[in-house]
C-alpha cells in the first residue's frame, strides 16, 4: 500500500506538470502590483505577502481610502491548490472584520461561510484557482510546474457576485499556452496566452519571470470583480518584510489615504 500511494503521487505530479523538486521558498516576500482596466483606468494597488511557504495574503487598497480588503490563503502542499480562504475588511487602525471563509476538505468538498450564510460545494476540480484572488494562487502553483512550455490547464472557482444570494461557482476550464520569451517590465519573462470558458472566452495574456517564476503581469478582457471592465495587473516592486513590518505597511497605506 505504501508503494502504491507513492506511485499515485508521482503519477499525479507527472500528469499535472509539477516537479517533485521544490523551488526556493518565498518567505517574508512582498510583491506590489498595480491593478487597472486594460486602458489603465480605475487604478488600485495590491500587495501579495508570502509570510511563509504555503501561506499567501493579498492586501487590496485604493489611494484615498481608509478601508481595504485582505484575503488570506493557505495552500495544500500536495497539489498546490488553496485549502482555506479567509476574506476580511481592514482599516487604517489595523482592525479586521472576517466576512467569508472557504475551506476545502480531503474529498474536495468546499464549505463556504458568507456572513450568516453557509454553503456546501461538492467535488471541486483537482486543479483550480481564483481569478478574484488576482491569480495569486496560480502564481504560487506556477513555481512548481516542471514543463513550463507545455499547456497548463485548471478551472476557475469564484463567488458569483452577479446573483443573490452569492454562491461559489465553477466558471469552467482555462488553458495557458506558452508563446515564448520576451522582455516585459524590464525583466525576461515567459509569455502565455490564457483563455477558456472559465474566462467566458474573454482571455488574454499572462507573464511569469523566467528566472524566478514570479507572476509579473496579466492582461485579460474579462474583469475579475465589479467596478472593472477588464483586468490588468503589473508587478511594480518586490520587498522583504517580517510580520510586524507587514502589519505596519498595511496600516500606513490606509492611514496616509486622505
């Protein structure tokens, strides 16, 4: 049985394109992105913090606002998909209010709590990512992909915000197709086409760093949340922060918003 389990794990890694050789851990790294529509309008800021390997926190804010969104994710190190999401609102004083929790069980059942509302989503796909999370989990999982010039497929699961009550929805499959190497934002990157039913067939392009596999940018016709007409993300800065510095960073960004 032990040998069979080992075989199944190796088979899964080969089929998913992931290597057993782990990349260099991202610990206490902050990636700061600018988010906007494709034409550059409605600019916002996103900072993605890797406290430790397996934990991601995204902080979304707009200049001039004293409140922001925080999404925390814990990643399953067996298949590199999210096993738990927490969505919160935070303010310039550092106060946080938990608004939603999503937890995935071993049989891929997803339990969702949205305020007072509880939901159960059966049989999540084996490989999935959240577009509303600005593909932060995809950026994490991509580092483990071995054959980066081969097609990469996954599904998109997100909360359907155009219906009441809100529900978790499998929007469908998406495929990333390798297009080649180029220079973008002053770095060498690998460029992919990204499209499929999961993006309503309104996809575009996504770029990752050639040397570090970090998510560098995407330009996608479909928006990922209300208030946007399309989706554009660009990496602007990379910083090193411990937990205390990260907490102070978030409060400072909102305290300086006037």
